[in-house]
């Protein structure tokens, strides 16, 4: 055989191999190529939220008016990478599926994943650190495209490092105090409301509704960084309000709230009488606080509780006119959509979208709006439609 003929045969064989490889990649799907681009390492952290230490009565009333409005306007991303094709799996590591916010955030992840034909596997830590560590290891063993978790990232450093080393981005929801990437903790993105604005909103309600004369007690679990930050944001404006009086910061571990609350509340009543406000990092206290206040014969007209997080018990108390009169909720399903959007941007090697949903304040007058009829905060801004338009390249009216 002539040399020229041999070269032609070899060239045809190489072409067949290349075509076969291309066909194989097509059968696997574009998702494999996109996965190769996935960035698990976090980008630089966002600037720390700023606490506003002072607030006039007029400013407080303006904040309350703005944050009790319906949230119909979308201020989130409108552009971004399209979701890669492929059958991807997301691991949702819940520290406790008995806790309503963890369940609702997970359902948001599942709802967003369904739009893309993706799968979500839930791993339940069952309320303990050791159980959550085990759930995280099980998630790693499943080799997902990404991990989403509301667990404390500080307690999960070893498995998070393992995930990042395996090119699996880890997305936190309330996993640390501040929103945005967390390079020191290995989080590609942490999704949380602005904690400075949460505390500020609580303070604004107290100052506005008391006409600048409120006496406030703040209850906190100081073992949580985000709780300490919210406390400072809520306390500083009241301390600096000329006609207000800050009475005391009470540190009660959330796990001890049931056992300790009767004696804590009786002590507060003995020291400060039966007319004051209370703010807090976490509404989880208030079922026990209200029970202790009722047992002591306190009046809902004189003692008013302002909270944050807004589990169903908070909605119920506000709706029925119990001791709790207002709360700052965290979005439920929206956080799940934000998490999936962060995953898609990680797959494209892009930074997460810099977006914070505006803070909302529940009061009796609006308790059944913005998802409140179902005891959760779901903004009426069409967020699912907006994200779908980005991920699928559609232009649906939202």
C-alpha cells in the first residue's frame, strides 16, 4: 500500500474516533461539560452589613410603613447563565426536619429543582450536631452536583472542605451570620436576610408604636453569631432614642427556653413591672414567654413582644392578638430558589448574584398577606417566574 493511501486511511480512522467521541458526549448531555466548569471555591466575601445606631420617631414610622407593604416588586437578578442540561442531583442537608423553616427552605429547593428536571435528596440531621455531621457525610457519598444546608457551617468544617476539594459547591441558608460567599467557612454562598435590617426593623416598630417612649428588653442566645449581631442592631437605636429606655439584655440558650422561662419572666416582672416591650433574635422563645406572662396575669395591652423568624406560632399569636404583636419573617421558598440559582452560577464558574430580598414586617393588619395565610413569608413578586426566565432563557411575563 502506498504511503499516501495509508495516510488517508489513518485520517479517516481519526475522524471516526472524533465523531464517536462527540456522539458520546452528546448522549451524556451538556451537563457533563458544564460540570467540568463548576467552581466550588467561594469568591470574596461581601462587605459586612452596617448597623444604623440612631433613629428618630419619624424615621421609625417611615421604616414600619415601608416594610409592612406588600412586596410585589422584583429587585433580584434578571440575567445570568442558563441551567445546564442534564439530570443533576442536589443534596439538601437539614439539621432538623422537625423545624418548620428548615422544611420550607428544603421545599423551595425542591420546587426550583423540579423546574429543571433535577432531583433533590434530603438528609436529616435530626436535631443534633453529630446527626448533621453524619447527614453531611451521607450527602458527600451521594456525589451530588451541589449541597445546600441550613446547618451551622462552623460545625461542618471538615465535610465542607471535603466537598470543595471534590468540586461540589456548598450553599448555606442561614449557615452563618452574613449573606454572601464565606471563604473562611468554604461556603460558595450563604443565603440570609440582612441581619442589620432585621434588628433595625424590630427597633423601629418599638420606637414608632411607643412614640419614642418604649422600654425594651432584648432576649438572645449569645452562642449564635447572627443572634448577637441582630441584638446589636435592635438594641443600639433604642439605647440612643432620647425618650426610650433599654432595660436589659437577657441571654437564654434556645434549648433551655422551656425550662428556664418561668423564672426568667418572673424576674423581669419583679425588676421592671408589667409594662414593657421585648425584642429578640428568634421567635422560638415567645411561646414560652407568652405562657409565663399569662400564668403571671400580665396584660397583652401592656407587654408587647416583637420577634424575628416568624414560625407558625408567631403568625398565630399576631393574628389572634396575643402578646406577640409583630415579627420579621425570613422568606421560605424564595431562599430555595436563591440556592438553586447560586448552584447554576457555580456550574458556570460565575459569582453568585448579589441580591437580598427586602425585609418584611408582619403585624396584625397584614398577617395574612405575602404567604401569611399559610403561616410563611412568600413575596408576591413572581420570583419563581423570574428565575425560570434566567435558567431556561424564556421571556415569560412575571
